[in-house]
C-alpha cells in the first residue's frame, strides 16, 4: 500500500497523511482548525510559564549579586583595619561563592539555586550559633530572601520542563 506523506507545518518533519498528530512534535497537522487553535493556546501557556520562570530566575541572580556585594563591602571594610583584618576574609570568600553561584545558576538553574540557598542558610546558621539573638535581626529581609529562593527553585523546575517541551518548536519559530 502506498502511503502519502506530508510535511508538518510546525517542525517540518515528514508525516503520513493518515496521522492526525505529528509524530515528532505533536502538532495536529491533519486535524480541524479548532484542534489547531487549542494546540496554539497550549503552546502560548507554556511560553508564559517559561517567561515567568525566567523572571524568577533573574530575581535569584539579582539577589545573589546583592548578597555578594554586601559581603564584599563588609569584607573589604574589615580587611582595611588591622584589628579586624582576619574577620574580613570570611565575607570575601562568601562573596566569591555567591558570584560563582550566579554562573552556576546560568548553567544549571535548579542545582545552582539549591546550592546558593543551602550556602545562604549555612551562613545564617553560623551567625545564629554565635549569637542566637541575631536570628530575628533583619527577619523580614530574610523571609523575602527565602521567598525569592523558593520561587526560584520551583521556577527552575518549570524552566527545565517547559523549555524541553518547547525546544522542538523553538527550532522552527
Ligand atoms: Zn511536527
């Protein structure tokens, strides 16, 4: 039996005329307009999720730059005085780690954010262990930071999932 082949208008894959959906990207090539509209709508939703995830990932990166900057300022201030010189080394190292996390987030958003979050929590713990009263200092800011980290982690998951789903389509659009 001879099979008729057509080309998927989305991904240019070759599909048989009997296939309603493209076997490569799932586009309802041989379905009615309503089905095609529904497909476009679902793509748009995925793109919106992706856009939102990118925004939250950007927030995490901004937060990491801010944390790096703060630690750098504190570290340099300590380093500039002989009596606190050795206290300045810790914050400088922390600043470098936060900057490294920004690059890690760029490469592997989920792992990078989790590493940065764990490092930040450990830093908070090290402060609180020395002086428990400091747990409440800047508590609102800390809650905001935790919110940014947690949203970043869930966005990194979305980002991974939805960018994979959209990859086959992005190649053609
Ligand atoms: Zn296709």
